[in-house]
């Protein structure tokens, strides 16, 4: 959605800290350059200790901040970050001094000390510990060192106004942080700074602290899953499951990698396909442990399975922009939907629920799959009452009605899986690509499932055409929608970082293996209820994104107002004591 995309764009401001000694070298060099510039600009009469004072304060902060944070905070601070924060603070101080030489050096020096205290406190509460009281001392180290070195530059007369000014800046930044925290705490009962702590800890250390956060806002839901169980003589069983839950929000956090976790919960003697049902980020699992409830629902349905050797030939239906590949398996039906080459996003749960309800006029079980295979940018979810939602429902209903009278025959299936030589950063999850090929009355159909989050626009057509050219009658490209490929951004589809031409050799090998694996099969289908699965909750993602975006919009004027107030008060203090 638009609000989620705005929040996601904040990721461009994240970067890795350089190695600590690089920051240290820059601190020393900057100090020498400052003293050299002062000497030249003053004609050889200026103090040669300005740069030394700034550099010494920065080095002291670099050495003391980490141990103090490690002692007082929740998250550890690396030497790299400690050095980078000290360097950034020194640069800000120098900028204030550049202004001060045209006005009043002592005033500018004190303004710089107050400003870097505010910056350091904001940074440390964000990356280490949201509790202001615990981070104030580590944040104040560089300012305190600066005050001490300032005595040499300006004498003891500047101490009282300097201390008063520091108190003013401290009050301003504490006010800012409390106001920053208020919207999320008031709207959702959670701390914004604590969320940032957990988020950054996940990005840098893989911490699962975010999951506890999500549980505080989550709620339990009960949703259906539809499974197709295939048996073959002398070969592994095959399970094709369609859960109506969402793999999010990101990386390994929550249900970000739930297709892989669910896959691994079953016996190695069973090949498992975890497709993408109807669910948005509202149905993100708050923890990977919630996968156990999905697995339990699937296992509960095994007791009453009735296998049949009959299946129908697949059909392709289209209504508006929606294309449906449908196939009967006994008295059940599998629907795979796509809008490619039109962009698609997640389908609201209600879309799938409506289709399943319609389908029960003809079938015992309806597996409704969102192929999730065409993306350029993050777009809005598809709601049932929207034009696109109506197309999905109409296309699926027509497909089910047409398949109701289809002739059933004995069938075969073949499966394969290839772990691809591409990384998560390139858009590929841990399971690589899986292929299920069905053959009914000479008609071969390939269901190609990539472990990834969507497919880059146009890539689905290239891959599908190549698979059909390799000897199957029809094919569809699916993704699990795994968010393990999304560290920050929601946009990392298959085929964006790796061209389709590089994917094809591995895909065609997998299809060839699945065709070679074809053998007669029996199938049973069942629908189970995933009970009390704790997810984000209806509209919670939108509400959180909207709240965060409103906070971001108001940050700039609020920070400018508090900064101007602090500068004005500091100026009045200096005028009073001068």
C-alpha cells in the first residue's frame, strides 16, 4: 500500500558503520586540519588547540561509549558504531564552530556541545536501549569531555553558561523523544523507540526481539488450509498445501520464512509444496512457532483421507485481467490465479473465502492459490469488492463451473526440487525451485514454485514460455511469497536481480527431472482449520504504517522548533552572563 511503501522507503537511510580505525584516523586528521586552518586564517596568531580539543573529546567518546552502553543498555554497541557516532558528533561540532568564528566562538562551541548531546542521545536510544535514563550518560560523554577541554580554550568563565545550555538541550531532546514515542504508545500501546531497537537489532544481529513486539499487537485467528495428498508406488508422497496465512513481515522475523519452516516440519519421505493462499500482511505470523498450528491442522485431516486415481485435464479461463489455471483432483479442485502481465499484490482473505464458498456447490475442497507472479513496485492489496477482486471471483467461479462436468481419468505426477545458486539478497529463498508436473490423458502441466516474493514483471512470461517449449502443455509460475528475501524493502522479486536467462537452465533441468519422475498416482484432498494462529491482526499493518508515516511527517517541524528554542535560550544565557 502507499503508506507501507513510504515507510519502506526509509530503508535508504540505513548503512553499515565503517571499521573503527577508519573513523579514528578521520578524527585525528580532521583535528590536525582544523588547527592548520585556524593557524593560516589567523595569520599565525590563533590557538592551535581547537582541533586537538575536538579530536580528544571524540577519542574519549569513542573509548568510553561502548563500555558504558554495554554496562547500562540492552543491546551491545560495537566499536565500529561507537567510533562512527563520535566522528559524526565531531563533524557537527566543527560545523557549529565554523559559524561561531563569524559570531562568538565560545557561544558556537557550547551550541555544538549541546547539539551533539541531543544527536548522540537520539542515536543511542534508537540502536541500543530505548530507556532515556540509561543512555544519557553514554550520550553525554563527548559533551562532558568537550566542556573540560573548553576550559583551556575559553577559561572557566564560560562553564556556568555552558552547563545551563547543556541542560536546555538535554530537556529539548528528552521532550522530543517522549513526543516521538507518544503516537504509537497511545494508538497501539507500544513504544516507538523500543520498536526501533528491536528492528535494528534484527537487521544487524538477527535478533528475534521483534517477535515479542508483534505478539503485543497480535490477535488469534482461525483460517482454513486446503491440502492435496499424492501417493505413488515406491516413491515419496507429495503434499501440496494452500494455507491462507502470510509469510511476513521480513527476513526471519515472525513468519517471514514460514513456507520453509512449514516444509521442514514434515517427514523427509514427503515432498512438500507450500503455495501462497489468500492473505495479506494482516495475517503475518508473529512467530515461526505458529507454523506448528498449520502443521497440526494438516495432520488432523490425514485420518479421514479417501484416495482416488482420477483427475481432470487442466483448463485455462480468463475474465478481465485474471487468468485461472484449474485442475480437478477427484471431488476437489485446485485453482491457480494470476493477473500477469498486470501487477498483482496480495489478495485479501475474503477473496479466497468467497471463492471457496462458491466452489462448495460442486466440490468438497477448493485450493485457491495466488500465484503472486508479477511485480514492479509494492501496490495495494486486492479487496473483494474492488474491480480486480470481482474479476478474481468471477474468473474462479467460471473455471469451477466449467470443470464440474469435466471427464476424469487416471493420472500421473512427477516432482523435483533444485536449490539455486542465488542468494536471498538476489530474491531467492532457501528452497530454490520446486516443480510438480501432472499428466492426464496425455496432457502435461507444470506447476513451478519458486521460494521467493513475487516475480519481476515480464519474467513470468519468459519462464513459462520456456517451460512449455520444453514439452508440457501448460504451466504456471508460482512463488511462496517468502519474505526471507526482504531484509527491509518489500520489493525483491524473482528475476529482478538475476535475469531470467540465468534462471532458465536450472528451471528447465528441474522440469525435465519432474517429467522423468512421472508415475501413476492417487490423490486425496482435505480442508483443515488452523486454529488460534496469532497474527498481526486485521488492518494492523495499515494502522501501524499510517501512524509511523504521520510521525515521520511531523518529525521535521518538531525537531526544528525544539532546536531553535534551544539555540535562542542558549543565546539569552550567554547575553545574560556576558
